């Protein structure tokens, strides 16, 4: 007895609808993943900037102070020519900064001769609300954490 094999129009429509739903969720997850990676890469840039400040502190045996001049820029306060300013992209901003007191005022951190540093944390946030933070101990040990 012969049988018909093939696809019906209804079957194709259901397959297309299911594919559309799956692709929609995949696109949302990919966008979220890319946004998360962008924030994390900016924190890794900050970590490298802090490491450069530590190297300058070690080689000069002087205080290296950094200050956040706006929500998107980190500049050297002392010595002023130690490092170039670091600017964050427009879609990422500094949402909070909590470091201990320094002689350079709020929104600043210092790397002191002998290995100590200003302890605290900062949080970067994307335009979509995702955030990651960088925490630094008194000994200059840093950790990046994303939620």
C-alpha cells in the first residue's frame, strides 16, 4: 500500500513559528552576553590602568593618585604626567565609587609607597542596566565581579 510522505503547509508554518521564537530568545541572550562582555572588558582596562599606576608607584617610590573627573573619565592626579587619562565608552558609565579617604578628595584613589593602596570598589553600568564591579583591597589586590 503506497503512503504519502511530505510536508504539509500547516507543518511548515508550525516549524517556522517555533524557529522564530527560538531565534528571538537566542538574540536576546546574545545581546545580553555581548553587553556583559563589554562591561567586563572595561573593568579589565581599569584593572590594567591600576596595575600601571602600581608600577609607577614602585619605580618612583611616590604616591600615585587617580581621580574620576566625570562619570566616564579617570585621570592621574599625582604625578600628573604619570599616565594618560582613561575614558570609558559612551554606553558605559560609572554608577558608583566607594573608596576610602585620600588627600585628593572624594572619587579618588591612591597607591602608596610600600605597597598599600586605597581600598574600595567601583561599579560600571551599561545603558541597558547590566553592571559589574571592581573591588580593591588595602594591599592592592583587585577582583572583578559581574552579576
